[in-house]
């Protein structure tokens, strides 16, 4: 499903706004796990990155359904909530993709990888959204 977002919230997805998303997942025991994340949006998919073996990666491989909220950094009462399914997962190009996100959020196209770390990129196709503000 291709979700249409209200035009007045489109700025939250831009590189200029640099809004963080708060990714919500459900652990095996049913408890929630929420993490602030860097993300990109290609017009259809929300894209984010993590390292293999981290909590996000383990949960997403088992249960590829997400919810996240993106708040306006200038007005946290203005936000969009999105739910969706992971439709893509790849290690290919993931180190470059985290460098792209570092450039968006830190202004420097560099991300220090830990020794032995394997990055993975996830793509989420949104199926619902709700806005406030």
C-alpha cells in the first residue's frame, strides 16, 4: 500500500529538517523496545541502518513490522506516526548508507565502524500514518 502523507508534514522527511524517528518494535517477550534512529525517505520507503546482531536487527529479522514517530525538532508537539512492514534488508551498500545518514545528521560523511561490525540497511513500506500538530 502506498500511503499518502499530508503535505504539511513532508518537511519532516527532508535532509534539511534532520528530524529523528523513534522506532518501536516488540521483543519476543511482548515488551516494547524504542530507539531513536537516523532515517531517510526515498518517496516510498523509510530507510534506516543498524549493525548485525543488535537488538533492532534481531527483532526485525524475526518480526519485520514497525511503528515509529517522527517529531519536528522545532516543535515536538507536531509529529507523524507511521506503521509499516520491512520490505527490504541488505548488507550491500549499508556502510555507504550509514555514511549518508551521518552526513545528513552530523554534516560529515563519515561513520566510525567498530571492528568486525557488519552494517545492514532496512527499508520499510508504510501502511498507515497519523499526524498531530
